[in-house]
C-alpha cells in the first residue's frame, strides 16, 4: 500500500459521488489482488490515502460485504473475503448455469441493436491487445465478457453474472486457478464471432465449454 500521506487524485469521468468513487477504487484494488484475501481493511488509512472522510469508506465496506468481496466481523472490523478452491468451484458451477443463458438472450436481442456487434468487437480487440500488467488484462477480460451479456433483457440475471465475474477475477488475480490445457484465446475469438454473427445458441455453447475448462483448472488447483 502507498504511504498514508499519498492522496489519490480523483480521475476524470469518476462517479459523481465520493461514495461511488471510493467504491470503484476499493472494488478495483480487491479484484486486481492489490488487497489479498483475508487482509485487514482500515477505513481511516484508506480515507487518508484517497483524500476522503472515513464515512464513504465504511459505506463501501458494507456494500462490498453484500457482494461477498468483504467480510465484516463484530469487534474485528473489515477484511477482504478469503478465497478457497471450494468457493471457486461454487462460483464457476453457478456461472455454468447463468452465463450461457445470459449470453444467448443477449446475442438474440443484440441482433436488433446495430451497435452490439461493434461493442463486442471493440471489447475483444482490447482483450487481445498488449497489456502492461496482469491487472490490465484481467480488466479487459471482464469487460469483454460483460459486453457479451450487455443486451440481455433480464437485468437481475446480468447483475448476478457480473457479481460472479467479479469473484472469478479475484481467483485469477491471486493465481488461485491452475493453467488451462485448452485454448482460451481461441475460445474468446469463437465467442466474438458467434456474437457478431448473431448466433446466440452457438455463443452459449462456446461459453459453456470455456467455463467448463476453467472449472476443470480450478479443481486441478485443489
């Protein structure tokens, strides 16, 4: 963590509220592995680091606890939620159930939205571009998968998929998933092509195989 005297400037285009800005900062730090599983979180230190009062930081702890990214214990305060192979297995089993449904519905709806194919193409181009860090790659990976489900008409389903993706990103960021034997890059390309072609059933089939490969890697990490 940077020295406590370091204040992070608010980036251009940040959410209009301090609470939203702090939420984004802490969420990103957890998902990218800057704060490790089980690590203690101190509201006062983070508030000083980000140039805000402790109040929006504590509010963020509560919101992220509701998503399972933070654990708040009486008399002990907040800490980053721990990770386990069992939890990773549960996350990917759920993704296998939900993600293919969301992507099939999204691609079907996207056939009526001319910008959908372009958005998926742009997200894929960012995914395969050269990245300066693993964190940058993981973020591009998350954005690509979210682009695939962005036109799903079931908002609650998209919300659940996005939260599960966030948990997935944590496992990869801290190296909790073994290397895959399959070809993720080829699978991502196939996903892009199916989505751009408007073939929702094929996109769901490819995504299902993609997630199964990752689940196998998770189990191999045990």
